[in-house]
């Protein structure tokens, strides 16, 4: 399975964790996004940790651009706060930076981290 989406209700405040593994297609990213949006009734504001440390590609910048656009058009996601956990080196780092910029240009609060503890500290602050 290329992605897992779980509600971390044991944390304060609760957050959603999405873990991406291997190659993820645009369709699989959209499926994960649909699962994440399903948690909106449980969480306000929506806090998301996207763990991409095991992601090995599959998404183009066009896929990321249109996904950011989709998020920005959904008024329920205006308060989204997302911490993206990326490896410290490799081509995926640029994808994470592009994602954060594409989201930031649309007013979505996304930051990229290479350290899980730092990502959680920012996300849960």
C-alpha cells in the first residue's frame, strides 16, 4: 500500500498522520486526500503530518500543483496546518519544497522538516 492515513487521537491536540511509501501516483494521492478530508468532522483545525521519508517518487510537479489548487478551493481546508517530513537529501527534497511553496502561495500553512520531533513540535504548537 503506497499510503496510510491514520488519526492520532492519542496526541494533544489530535492530528492526522499520512505515511507515503515507494512510488505514489496522482490517483493514490487523491485517495489519501479524500481519507484526510473525511477526518474534518473530528478535527478542527485540521493538523496533518505527512511523512514522506519513504516516498520514492511517482508524483510530478503538475500533480502537486493541482492538488494544492484542489485544497485551496475547499473552504473546509482553510485552517489546514501541515508538517511535511522529508529525507534530508535526494530528489524528493525538491518535491517537498515545491509542495510547501505551491500551498503557501494559496494561503495554506505548510512547512517542510527533516526531523520528526521538530515537525511535531511545530504542528502541535
